[in-house]
């Protein structure tokens, strides 16, 4: 298989319940991805950076993602990201003209609460980016996997869908 | 997204525990795939045929798969199949020259016992077959996704791996 | 078995993840208890009242619990309750001199996130209250099951423990 | 709490899926009980002996249980046991006149496949044996917790129920 780099930036995908506070906190060490790797009998190269809710991700964080992608020789990248600003980060990465195959994914429900959606999103991103030819920025959520311009979050319904209108 | 047809033929992927007998039986109605679809907030066209351990799959069953693929207009097919003879079925389908994109997947552990591996195998197959260009027969197991000739089951270790030697 | 009445008042035990808001909300219909009953191959008489975090439970709510216990003929009662004020409610019920066997239980982790602790707390309360002779108010948490005066929550460590000092 | 000794003898409770053979094997080290203890934030004294399906448990095994109970000073004992001959072992222990509080429990579904029933059975046994006064042999399954003479397995329906007729 192609060497893939996985960049983990936080988001719902990585949240875990904290019994002392009753809150859901972002687990910073990538335990969710490690658990998928272990059960899937596979192995990943994972880098944990940022560890934020995507609403808190700022220009600096996006610049760090660009830098991280440039610094690594892998040509195929999966980014685990919160869902609320996944489209903004995708756009930012597209404008950076990185000339790599990049796919963003995440989850509406934390892996630690119910692993099915998070696992399916991640694995579908993995399958897609392994097969796709064109160097571009993609989003993989809820079985919708396209160039980022064609995928939007439906915030009322709580899932992603295909759009005919390009993201601005 | 492309219209995908999912053909469910049984195998470990679909096994469930029967408390009355203590055995693991193949659930015939595709509950595992329906559960993935529900949690993944997506929808599939699923056909349940055969419902067998792959060791029991015979030439007649493989001919039924060929016929089912021909009878449906979908050009992109995922087959959920037991792991022991997944390679034989792949070869059979390849020789049938169906001129469609076909990917076989399954699980080493039943979805009902632990859903991670089964979900990841299925979703990675889904992602791959959505992106791949060439009409051929593929296998997706444990993160190894290739033309079926390049993937074999390591029976001692209990997972699939890439092979440099073509399947005979 | 003795007829047992289960009074469900909310708390962490009943929380479920809301993907639209990212919050944990109290599920009001007792789905967690119904799920335990179904998997345990048993049946309960459940009344859902109040549906609150225990920090929000007030005198009026406690009076409603007293009234509910009086109005029902069952002599054996399990109350599912949030953990933060479980001791206050126990004391209130004790002062009401209800002359029934009453046991309070709950969970540090929502049943929907990980069912083990919630199930074990509830089932241990069920076992205890079925066997105990003395009409009194008990607490069952984390394997500590005693007259409520002997059980306190250790808020730093996140579990309940036995105390030698009576609750005031 | 009273010191409790847990004697783990195998049975469905402890079975785990073996991906290499496709069989369910009895896990010999008590991982299921350790997992309950960990999630329940509690601690147990566990002894693993025998590790058998209850259909394979013979007189020698039952004699070993008697000896183990006698050798330990704990007066309160939980035995995790397969369901098919739980009644036979209970009768054997009763005839041994051990003068301790002994409760047998187990599961219809392995803890590793679905933890709810196994956890509820075990925790209800724990609660009951902590509260009961009379030194005798009890069974706790599916919410039915009684002197062993009053509990039988309904093999067609797959659960335990109360009987009015004493076990012979």
C-alpha cells in the first residue's frame, strides 16, 4: 500500500467522557485511531497536532497543517478534523496548492461513545484516498466522498451531503 | 455518489451468537450491513443471497453471484463474503469477464461481536471502489486493498496481506 | 420475586449524546433501564419522573419522590438518581419515614457511553434490595452497598466509598 | 463490605471469539471479571479454577470447588459457572454442608459478545449475597435470585425462571 500520513487535529471523533466533570474532552494522544488500527489489524503513521474542537481552529492552526503536510514526504494524507469547520480547512489547504492527495474526515458521534460512524468515515477516507488519481482536497463523511467543493454539512439534520453548488 | 450494489453472501461478517445452542449462526437478513448504514447515516442497496460460510460456497453459488451481478445495472459492486475462499470467488468473478468494478470484503471477527474490523473493511471497500477507475476484481481486508491477485489470507496470523506473487 | 418499583429520576445514568448539539442530554423515557431489562431477559415496573441532573433536584422533586413511593403498593423500591445529591435525597427519604425498603443507585458514566458500571450498579442494587430484611434507605454504587449513612461520594476520585462516620 | 471470594469455573460467561478457528473458547484468566471490576471501579478477590463448559464439569471438578471453598476463610462466595449444570453443582455444594453463603451465577451470552446480561447477573449475585442472612446455596440468573432449589433453566426459552417445585 502507499505510505499514508494521518494528521489528527481533534474534533468530536476524539472526544471521551470525563466522569469527574461530566464533560466530553478531546483525547490528545490519538487513542481512537490507535484502537481502529488495532482492531483492523493494520498500522498507521499518526501525528497528533492541535487537539481542538473545529470551532476553535484558527488560521494559525491551518497554517500548521499546511506546514506539517509540506514537511512530510508522504503524498497521501488523511486529516481527522472536527466537522463544523472541516470545509474551511479544506478550502485553506486547497489554496495552499500542496499538490498532494488530501482527504478530511471526522465524526458526528465520538468514537468512544459509538465507534461505527467514526470507523466508517475514517476507513472510507482511507479506501478512497488509496484509489483516487487526482491530487486534490477531498472530504469523506457519512458515505459522501468527493472533492471538498461538493460536500457540505447539513447542520439541522446532522450529517454531510453532496451539493451541486461549489463551495464558495 | 455512484449507485453501488451490495451483495451479501454470509461469512463471519454476518455471524451472531445463538444463546440457545451456543453457536455462531449466519444472520440471513443483512442486519450487520443495515446497522452500519444506520449508524453511518447513509443508505445502501443490499441483496442477501447464499448466507454461507465461505468454506461451503460452491460453484453453483459462484455462478449465482455472476448472474446477480449481470442482472443488475449497477456498475460498482461490493460483495460481503467469508474470508476462507474470498480469493477463489474473486478469481471466478474475474474469469467471468463482467466488466464491472467489483470489490470483495468480509471480516475475521463477526460485526455482532466487535464491529470495528467489519465496519472498517466494509467502509474501506466502499471508499476504494468509489474512487478506482479500472474495471476489475478487488479485495479489501485489514487495510490491504488491491487487485485480488495481490491479496492473500495469512491463515496462521489471521489477517490478509499483500503478495508480490500473483494468485495462481 | 418480590414486586419491585423502579423510579427513574434522571442523572448521568440516563444521559445520551446529542450529535446536533454535541451535548449529553437526559433521555426521558428510561431507554437505559429498558435496554438492561431486555438484555437481562427480565422485566421491570419503571416510572419515569423528574429527568434531571441531580444538582438541579430540589425540595419539590424530593417531595414528589416521597409521594410516588407512598402512592404505590410496592414495598421495595429502586431509585435511579444522579450521583451529586444522591445522599441528600436519601436523607430526605429517610426523614419521611416511609417504612419501605428503598435503594438509590446511578452511574458515573452514562449507560449509553459504557454500559458496564451503570448495569452493575443497578443490578447490585436489585440483588441487595431483594435480600435485605430491614426497611431503610440504602445506596448502591461501585460495589459499596450500605445504609445511606455509610456511603459517600469521593468527588476527587470519582467513585463512592464506605464511611465510618454517619452522614450528618 | 464483607470479604467476598469469587471462584471462576468457566462457562459461557468467559467465552471469547477466536478469529483463527472461528470458535468461542473459554478465556482462562478471568478477563471478563477483571473488566467488570475495572469499569465498576471496584476490586475483587478472584480465583480461576477448572475453565470448562458446564456440560464437561464432573464430580472431580465439583469436589475441587468444595475444597476451594473450605480452604478459604471467606464466608461469602460467588461462583461463576456454566448454565447447563449450574443446578447440579448447586445441589452438590448444598450436600457438602459448607455452612457459608454461596451464590452461583453465569451468562447465556458471553461477556465479550455483549456485556449487559453477564454484568447484571454477576452484580445482582454480588448485591444479593452481601445482604442475605441465611447460609445456603443460591442461584442468580436473569433477575431470578433464590435458594438454588427454586430456580431452573428453561432450555427452550433460554433463560432461568422461578419454580414452585423444589429441585429434586
